[in-house]
C-alpha cells in the first residue's frame, strides 16, 4: 500500500504546485504580451466606462441589436441556457425573439435573420455579431436616425474585424464599438 500512496501524494503535491503556481504565472506572463495586459478592453466615452470584451444589451431601435444573453449580460454568471434545440421552452424563447425582431424590422423576412440575433452564445456574453447580422438591421436604424443607409453600411464595413491572424474564426463586429461610433455620426 505504501508503494501506491506515497507516489500518489508526491504527484498530487507536484501538480498542485504546477497548476497553482507555474501554470498561473505562465498565463499571466503571456497576458502581458497582449494589449491592456489581459485586463480587458476598457472604452471611455461621454463620461461612461464600457468593457468591449463583454456583451451588452442594446434593444432600442436606434442601435444595432446585440446577441441575446441567457444570463442577462451578467459577467459574474456567465453561461448558456443548457437547453437543446428540441426543448419546447427553448424553441418558444427563440420564436419570441424572431417575432420581436420581425416587428422591429418589418422589411426583413424570417429566413433573412442571422441565427446569432435570436440565439444566445454559450457564455451569454458574446460582444460580437457577424457583418450579415449588422447589415440586416440597417433599414431600421437608418429610418429611426434619419440617416442614409449607405452611410450606415460604410460604418459597418469600417468596424468589421477579420479572423484572428487572418485564419482563426469568422469575421466579426463588436456591437458596443459599432453603437458608440453610431452615436458619433451626424
């Protein structure tokens, strides 16, 4: 029995030291190489502070809508709904989101709604949408803000971020940055 317990205790101690100390310091060191040193992207505008890395709710018709959140955009409680695509309650929530979107965007057909505008992400805090999700909302925003649609389309194109290193993940648009820039348009 001693032959098995002592190596197990040593292995436990070594892994505790490695994952509590060495690994943590390595991740912290790598974070220092990135902008903001791993502290998130803080944006200050009009006396308010926002974190661009965390999704936020934009429901007014004058703004681009964010991706829905299963946790009410609460960063302390990140998570999805854990309901599958065959769950009746989940299907009802998604249908309600589709109906709401169609009411606020009358020129858009149901088939034209990008999936990320009616389904929450796994974390519930996704700050980004696709270019298609932004473009499908242009007509509503142009009408509410009395701006030419072409000007809004140009704004959307300026805020598209390509895939990481040009190959990892899809192109995306940060909704907070886009809406803050939208407020600056005259």
